[in-house]
């Protein structure tokens, strides 16, 4: 993991507007191996909500918010992040974050179930810096 990326992640607050450039996994077939590209660059922009995962830490970025009832999000393995830019601090209002609290709990729960671990640092109460 890139230590500079880890330091930048540690400065993030829930609701910060971020742009994350990362490498996604790829899939290939042996018959097309000569044409396979292994590095799949992805650019994700959205609102930071936390770092979850015990076996592998993932940055969670909300990409779309549907009236505070549902979201589309990316779960990005920290080790796959190439760059992370902070475009605006506290881009989400405290009211929006409060409305999203149940949705973020679901995300945390889903990630925990998928990894069969408890979320690391999963914070669910908003205090201005993060959801606890």
C-alpha cells in the first residue's frame, strides 16, 4: 500500500467529495492471452463515507444518492488506489449524512458479510469527522 495514499485517507471526513483513480481486477481467457490487458484503470468520483474491511481495507465512495433512501457506491481496495484527490471538504450537509445513516449501516453490514469479517473502523454516528 502506498503510504502517501494512506495518509491522505486518514485526513478524510465523511461527506468529502473525492476522486479516486484505482486499478480494477481483470478477467481473461487463455485463447486471448496475447491481447489481455491486466491493468484496468478506473476513475471513481463521489462522497467518502469510510474505510471498512478487516482482511483488506476498502474505501467506500457514494457515487449516487437517491433522496437519502438508497445509494450506488464503490468499494475500492486501498491497495489498488493509485491517486486520491480531495475536491471539496464537507460536500454533504450534516442533515444529508444523518439521512444516509441507515443506508451506510447496510453498506457496512454487506461488506462485513461478503468478507465474513466485522467492519474495521466502521463508524455509524456522525460527529463531523466520521460516522460512528
